[in-house]
C-alpha cells in the first residue's frame, strides 16, 4: 500500500524506465549518504491501526496491529542501502555466526536444519537434547539509538554512513489512521521502524555484540550451551546424559541472558518462554516443570509438542503433526480455491495448475528439508501429501472424486510428490 505520497510501485517502475529519472534518484540516494542526511519528507509515516481478529477484549494495545506505510521512493532507497549494508557486515564477519534472522540468504529453514543437526549429533552419542526458547519483548521499538550508532562504528562502516544513520533515526513523525479518523502528527523517535527495509540488518547488528558477550560468558563459566538467534527469537540448546545438568545449564544461560539484555535496553517476554526436550527413548518422560521463578522468570511446564518458527516438533522428531498441519492447510486452500471456478466456468485448468504450484505446494512442503533426508521414514508423509495432491488434481480438472489417483495426476500435469522433495 502507498504511503503519504500516494505513489505505488507500478508508478515508480514506470518512472525508473526513464534514464533521466533513474539518474536523479541515484543522485538523491548518493547525496543522502554523502551528506549524512535523511530528508524530513521521507521521515513522515502513515500508521494504520488494525484490530487483531478473534480477541476476547480490545482494551489492550496488543489487541491491535499497527501497519506502517512509508513513502515509496524512500522504501526503494532504503532497500538499496540495506542490501549494500548486508554484504558489508557479512564480509567483515561482524555478524554472530548463529544469527539466522534478518539477513540475506538466511531463513527459518536454516534455523530448523541447524537445530536438527545438533539434535542428531547428540543422539549419535546417546545424549538427549534440552532446549529453552525465549522472545525479546517489543524488540524493534526498544533499540537504543546511541548504542546502535556505536555498534555501526564498531562494524567498520564509513563515517558518512554512520552519520546518515544518526540522522535517519531521529525526527520521525507519523499520524495514526483508524477507519475514517486521522490523528495529527506525532513524533516517533524510538527504536527502528518495523517493516522498514533497514530494520532487519540494523536489528541483527544490534544483537551481534550481545551474542558474542553471552557466548564468552558461557565459555568462561564452562557452560556448554549452543545459541541460535532468529531476529527477536532466541534458543538455548544443552546436551547432556543427565537431564538435571542440562536444566542447570539452561537456567544459568537464561539468567545471564536476561541481565545482558537489560544492559542493552531490552527485556525478555517471559510469557513466551518455552522449554522442550528431545529424546527417542521409549521410557522417557518429560519433567513436570522447569522453574525460573528465582531469577524472575516463569514456571514452565514442558509439552508433548513444540511449535518453533512454524515447525511443529515432537520429542522423537517424527514430524507427523507438522505434516498433518500443513497438508490440512493446503487442502483448506484448495477448497477455498473453488470460488475461482469449476469445470464449466472461471479460470482454466492451466491457470489452476499454476496457482497450485505457486500458492499451495509451497505451504504443503514447508519444512520438508527437516524430515526429508537419507534413510528417513517417508511412508507417512508421502501418504498424507499424496492425499493433498489428489484433492488439488480433482479441483484443477473439475473431475469426479472417484477418479484414479495415478490417472488424474497425469492428466492434471502434476508430478509425484517424491520428485518435488
């Protein structure tokens, strides 16, 4: 959606086709960096307040979702600066190695694969894995500007770029829109704008020193805990034959982390802290609770299933619930797609096939990199995903539900699920 300038991406693409216009925009971006200045015109934001669905009460701020709309030209310039900044900080190895969020070529799948790798390495040694997940409260609005500019200097950035970000972070203004109501302009000189193209890399830079310090503290205290970070979601991983020792390691790590976050003007959202245990032994039972109350945390009760970054884990890593969940989501979307037409009217089968490949299949196969590997048991996932594909083939062709699975997939032009993996 366009911001206050009412300029859409289609308009901007048309403008950029003109060489003279493109040259002028490049000159504006270069001037912003060289002068260390972000124009006030680009600092004016539009915030649309949208109520979150299915809330029992709307008496709290967390019941609403603010959508920040920026000037389209400013978004283009920030995307260019953000990409250049990404490559620079990766080249000088400033980013902590296990930071997997807010960076180019990193995704939730990388975090899931890293966790799976650690768990399987432990199982090879007959060691169980304990994990403690935490979330940083109000992460993007809580970043300290002065501390962030100091980190940019430590990252080896040119003084012009540091000056640019110093000016970029201040004097921002927004007006709030609720239905037909529009408020006056308010100053929003806190944190970094969530949704901005520069926010992911700035937040990653902000957390890098904290993770380096945390890792060194744990190493000096001889606490063998691995850390995975994905934007504002963190994960401690402890492996030991003794569950009590693993829990003590997680307890100490959580205590040190909360104190460090306080130094960085950040706090943990204790209500989202979770503990989970991975063990493939038949006689294993989850502990009744994991008590963090002595350090200001919650009393955690381990569950049989754990949802992390969209992946649904059980303690044996069977992924049956995960496959069921995403296959059912894909089937639900297929059912909803019927509004686009049937065998007599609406979009044609070729368009339905393209829609299935682009919209439905990626949902059904989300996280397949975690459960599809050499010698992995594939009978159950292939059975469930084949059912989903059959429903999609029936919708694409508008065929009878009693049609043969093999024949209908061939006619619909769908290859076997196994070949997609």
